[in-house]
């Protein structure tokens, strides 16, 4: 969320409604797409650890768990969020899932190399343009294989769809304010190109995906996953 000042019950309600929005707008698909690319590039290892930073209630990771079951991958997921309300919601969702661990924390206190893959879903748009390279560089340091960023395409149609949908499903102040704001703070293809140039990332891949999202995959291997932005 962009404004954490309300907190408490209203934030937890917003997190529950955000899970519905994530299903409506297929929010999990770019994260799964990126994780699969890095896993394949690494030779399809039998075990994999993922750290989801700014995870909220972590609902997008349900698809990763189902994929791991299908592939026979021993998957461990750590969900990290700065708010206790988000951590409580995540613990509730995954209370019967031993593969998921939840803790409160922030990006800039993560140890180097603490997970195979670090993911951020609807997370990096919270950073100002000048802060973004530093945030992504920190994600890369925390990852052993690479980083997957799943974030919003800044487009008037996406903004209108989110504005209308939030007003149909919710009266929550977080949802009504932060939903459209998140789209307004989203990205276009040129933004990802500039980020790659700033960080000198030869192994950066970006793909537009429905519904108005980007999957950005940064491999720490020497050779590129694929050139440029799709």
C-alpha cells in the first residue's frame, strides 16, 4: 500500500480486498512466468527458495506452490513485509502450508544471497524514480539466481479499469485511493530500458502480460536471458 498511516483493521480489510483485485487482474501470472524462466535457466533444480519482498498477504504465491507441486520442485517461500497487518494476513492464509514462512522486515535489511530468487509483486512502483535503481540493486544482492519484478503498466485504460473496479467492490479508503494511484505510479517499456541502462544489466528481460502488467526478469548469470524489452 502507498499510505500506511491508517493501519489496523482498515488495512487488513484492504489486504483482503486486494486479494480479490489480484484475482480479477491476473496478478500472479507475471511472477510465475519470471520464476519459471530463472528456474529453467538454472537447469531446473529440484529445490528452490523464493523471497517475496513487500509481499502483502502473499496471495500471488499460491500459484507458485501449485506449479512446484506439478514440477516436483521442493519450494520454500519467505514472505517479507514491513507491516504487521500484512504479516498477520499472510500467516492466516498459509497457516497450514509449511513451505511458507512469514516475517516482518524491509528490503534494505535483507542479507546478501539469502534466497535463490527475490520477487516483488506490485512493490517497486512505491519507489521514486531516483530510488528505484538502488532498490532493485538491493534485491539483486539478496538473490543468488536473480530477481523477478511484477508491476503495473501505466496506461489510461488500466487506470480507468482499476478506478471503476475498486468502486464496485469496495468502500475502503486504501483500495479507493491506492488502487488508481498504483497504476499512475506504474511503468512503461522505456522506464524498464532506462533502469537496465542505469544498472548496466545485460541479463534483463521484460515482457508485457495481461492484464496491463510487466514481468521483469533479471538473471545473475553472465549470459542474457533474452535481449531487450518485449
